[in-house]
C-alpha cells in the first residue's frame, strides 16, 4: 500500500501560496526495511512515480556500511543524505537508519540545527528544503518500539518541535514511521495526536499504512504546520517493497528547474556549397585581404558571418537519460502484468486476486533486481 498526495494547482492552494511562486516537488515516504537489497526497486520507484524526493526509513544502513553503498541508493541525477544507525556493544545488529534521496534540482540539505537534536527515544533526520522565504523544515523519523513507550516518544517529539519553532520560522513537516497505532486503523496513538495538535501540526494520514492478513493499523506520520503545502491524501499499493505502505506526497517549495544540457550546432550537411563558394569569392578575403596576423582575424570573421548565413547556429536542450534504461523487456512486461493484476484485485476484492497480485509483485521485483545486476555486469 502507499499513500499518495497530489496538488491541485487551482483549488487546493490558498492565495498566499499562489502568489509566492512556489514550485511543486513530489515526495515519497516508504519504510523500505533494508535498502541495500532493494536498490533497483527504489530506483524504479523514483523513475515511475517521478519523485523529486524520497524519504526512507529503516534503511538498515549502519556506521559500518560502505560509502559506495550509501551513494548507490540514489539513481543518476540524484543524491542522498543519510542518518545511519551506530553499531557497538548492546546495540541491535540491524534495523533503523534514515535517508533522503533527492533530485539535484531540489535544494535540500541537513538542517543547521540538526546537531542540537539527537533524541534517545527515536531516530531523527532533520532537514531543510527550499530557499529563503519558502523554507520547510522536515523531521524524518523512525521510532522502533523497543526504544521507548508511546508516551515518552510523544513527549520528546513535541519538545523538539516546540524548540525548533522557537528557533526558526520555517513551516514544519513531520514524516516517518512512528509505530504508534491508535484505537482503530484511522488514528495514531491518542497521545501522539494530541501532542502534534499542541504544537500546531495536523496529521494528514487517516488511513491504515500497514496491512497484514486480518489486521490493519496506522503507523506513519505525515503532519504539517501549513496544510496548504501538502494536499489530497490517498492510499495505494507499494508493490510489496515492505510490509508498510508507501506515502507519496506533493509539497510546495521553491526549487531550481530540472537540469538540462544546452548545446549548439550547425547543420553543415545541407549547406549549398555553390552559393557558399560564390559568397566567399565576393568577400573581402579576396577583394581586400588583410596582411600578416590581421588576416587570421579577417578570415575568422568572414567565415563566421558566412556560416551564420548558410548554416545558422541552433541551440538545443537535452534532458538527462531516464534512469530505468537498464530494465529488461521481461521486467517491463512483468511490471505491466503487476499493475493489471493490482487493478483487477481492487475491482473484485477477492483474496485469490490478491494472492495473484502479490505473486506478480515478487516476480516483477526479482526481474527488476536481475535487470540492474545484469546491466552493470555487461
């Protein structure tokens, strides 16, 4: 399952946001339960969903994880910021870890106050997105149940949010896996809900974000101080990347245009050589040739002028190549089948169709992994 947020540019954004020249950035919030074994799936997810930013929880990256693997989670054209879980005596051997994978056009960086907030009751990645006048502070978090009780976690989280809002004037967005289910599958724990409300944040997720056979619960947070910057929340399948749902959102923040490569060229193949030679013979190169070093400058000037006439300069733009170029035909076919079976399951609600869809997810994910491995082995 995944949660999808989209922006309605004309209806869902208030007038003050419209007039501030905000740009939509598309972002996702999956609990990936070990990113190392799902690099290809993460790349494919970013490509298919056209995410500008992906906030990951439970990457399972630690202080011992090689730098090359930390970088590999970001596809071409993207970078990644990590908060890894420390290793040592008495600490879990796996689990935890947070990351933000973002397009190079998105101004995202570690928050200048990040070093001041290192809670012991949950894992926190403190980030800032945007530029002056449109800054958005993001608290990407993961709260393992063994680290604290819901009450202790909620108290510490609200304390941090209150201190942050007193030190900076940014809008605030809290996201991630809180592991604090509420009395039913449409609510988080009552203390978490009341705590967020006390610091002026609204929880935007009202549907279960984890589904197991016979059970569903809302474990994830997506809470904002300015609800006009995140709108239209829906929940959909995450193709079984983990047992959690995937939260997709579209928040507003100023960012640079997507990078493009500019280049210039002349269509010299279609030059009328007869006309070009005629103009060349009529030029000052023949009628009034310069002497010594000045002749070189004269030749350059005349030839440039003639080329501008017979083969003018064209400027073109080329976007970076798609990041899924390594997908095999079998993987593409499997993805299409997976989507058809998902739609069929949603239309029938049958357990048999759900099993078929789940098997198609496993098959497609395996072929995506195989495609990327084979591509880089060639």
